[in-house]
């Protein structure tokens, strides 16, 4: 083999090994940060809220990431006075998704569940 070709090949191999090492370090750093975030979340969330958060992380990863960012921001800036409960997590989820709270009504003797506005409209139509 030509010595010049061998030199070029060694140089490329060294560059590739260096790049792989850097990627490995970045991945380890990312995993370490993720573990720290999860430790914070477990510390500041009530057990039922933490369980719900883990389910959210599987089913709605973008929403879970935003909730995680908010809670960690509040934790870092010492704005959390008490542990975060399930209601707070669900409230954050609805706010991030842009959903408003809905009151559902099921009347005795009826199988149908209606929203409050639907129930009021049907009552209004019955009285006319």
C-alpha cells in the first residue's frame, strides 16, 4: 500500500474515533441531565402525580416535557412551596394543550352525559 494512502486512512480513522468519542460524551451528559431532572421531579411531585407524569411522558412526550420544564424552573427559582399534586399536573396539562375545564352532567334516570352548556340548552328548549 502507498504510504500516503496509509497516512490518509489513519488520519480519517483518528477523526472518526474522535467524533465517536465526542458523541459518546454528549450522550452520557444528556443521560446524566435526564437522571437529575427525574430525581427533581420525583422529589417535588406527590406519588400519584409522579405516576401520572410518567404515563404522560409515554403517551404525550411533548406535553410532559413542557410540564417538566415548568416544574424544574419553579424548583430552581425556589417558587415551589409544597409538593405538586395530581390536580396541579392535570391543570398544567390542560393549559398546555389549550383545553378549558368542562363540567359534565348526568341526570338521574338518563344514560347520556352532557356538558353543562348542552344541558342548559336542552332545558331551555324543553321550557319553550
